């Protein structure tokens, strides 16, 4: 019932909705309506109650994630199924379970906390409360050739980059392949996975974690990570940021053929001296561009050029993280 009352408040955002009208519409008692209103207030909804008039939503900002508030900003989008959770093991893992149960492209999962967050190359990803964690389900074939799927990882980074600029007015950069950074410190991490097989078909799950509040960053990582709260001095509306990331992700997916060109213009790794660390070899060189496959083009110290794949290597700046 909470979700229906949330929608009713949004529908009457320019005025009041009476308790009796809510009782009649949903077949509940006034006490049940009052209980839901108190729950919403505890979550950060600013609800005004006036005797003889009813309830009115003073603004749409909420401390907790709200499926209703996110969907209200996503009219006519590709996101046909949105799952919003307080806590989950991993949004990528959860979405893969849904995919095995025949979830369709356009399914997205948003959570406030992960208990088993994962990063690239099997690393653990700190996923404390204070961030937002989103995963998207795509089925690229036949719309997108499989060789273009690695570009999806760059597209997710572009979506985060643009959403943060739009909502927080913060200019960031992207460290190849997909870390969104601010002044050399990590703001967002991204993990894209190609999954499936004969029974389920090929699908792609892409996930992103955004450091929204300062509390999300463990003390031992504060030198290398940063939050939007630290940058802006305020806590942003997680619903607005989640919705904007979903909007930008849809646009990037629809325009995947031009993603690499746009990505290369803001990739801070390009032009830097880098150390490439792979399972078979390690070498130093200069990053000179991004290939159509999404790989990093590196000119080695001997003058030869090679394209490195994010799945094969780790790239670090010689003079620091970037």
C-alpha cells in the first residue's frame, strides 16, 4: 500500500489529498493511512497534514530510495522493470539471477547497500550505506554485434559522468576503462559482465557504484576515493541521481556507435605515461588513444603500438593512480 500512497501524493503534488479519499481508494482505515504517512516521514518524505484538507507532499526529496520517485522521472524509457532494494548481496549478481528467470532487457536494480560487492578482476568493492549501486540488463544481439559489447563498459562510465555533471554540477574525468574520478580520486566504480549460454542466450549485466555520502568510504580508502558530499558540501537526492543515470544509460545504449569517440575526449588516461600489468607481460608506454573495440592504444617505449583489453590488464599511471 505504501507505493500506492506515494503515487497518490505525487499525483496531488499541487494540492491536498484527503485521508478519506485515500481510505476509499485503497479500502483501508484512517489509522492505516496515518501509519504509512509516518513511515514515509521517517524515510525523509516531507508530508504536511492539515485538518480539513488532508495530506500534501511539500517536496519530492526523500532520504531513502523510492521506486515511485525514480520511476516518476523515467517516463517513456526503456526501463520496463525497476527493482529497488535497501540491501542486496550484489546488484549484478541479483540481476543475473533475474536474467536466469527470463527477465527482459530493460530491467534495472538499484540498492543502497551491497554485502558482497565486486569490482574488476574479482576484487572486493566496498559497498557501505551512503552510496547507490545500480545494475542494468541488456541483450545486445541482434541489435548490437558481440564485438561491440566491451564498449558497454565505456558507455556506463559515460552515463555516470554525464549524470553527475547534470545533477551535481561536478566536472569529473574517466580513467580507462571505466573509473569515474575527481582530482585523481575514485568517485564511481563499474563492472560489466557478459553472461548467458545456449539456454538463456547472451546478455550483458553492467553495474555501477557511486560514492554519494562521505560515510560510504572506509577510512583506509579516503586518500584514494572521494564522495559527492565531500565535493559539493551537501547530500544529493539519491532518487534524482539514480533516475538521471538510468536516463543517460539509455541514451548511451541507443548511441553506442559513437560512444568511443565521445569517451576518448574525456578519458584522462589518454596522453599519460602508463604501466600495463598483464598475466603474460608487463611494460611501460604512453596511452595515445582508444580503439574502436574500447581497448587502450599504448605506444611502448620501443615505439611499437598495441591495443590492450580491460579484461587482460591493469593500467596504472606511472606517477599515480591516474
